[in-house]
C-alpha cells in the first residue's frame, strides 16, 4: 500500500479493505460510495421521469405495414422464448456460483 505524502491514507482511500496490512476504509470511502449510489439512482429516476412525461403516451400513428403482416407466435416459438429465459437464468446462476468460488479462493480463512 502506498500512502499519500503527508497522510495516513493510501491513494485509494484505503480501499479495498484488508485488515492484514492495516488497511481500514476511511469515512471518505463510505461518503463517496453512498454519494455515487445516490447519483446513479437519481440518474435512473431522471430517465424514467423523462420516459413517463415524453415517451409513454399512446401511439397515434398508423401501424407499420411490415409489422401488420406478422402473424401471432406459434407454439414452438413460445417454447423457444421460454428456453432462452431458462438459459439466461442458468447463466446468471453460473455467474453467481463463479463469484462465490472466486471469493472463497481469495478469502480462504474467513469465508
């Protein structure tokens, strides 16, 4: 860990937390973490507000001729859609299992 000149904190505000080397997070770490969460959710809210006000109204235009010619989905197409949702769920499960295993590998004594 490299300390800032004239300070008892590192260049990363003692992040990531590692008690073995005496690296404890500072109050600035928590403040900026929560501030960034607030800004992200403020951004999400702004996007949703703009969508609700300007873009979510009823569409009064005539239907596109290409879209008007589409038929309803067949049973095999519906089953294929369910298959892709299942595959996405399995992929998320695999990512979660990999994350747990990576965490277990890096924190062997306390996890």
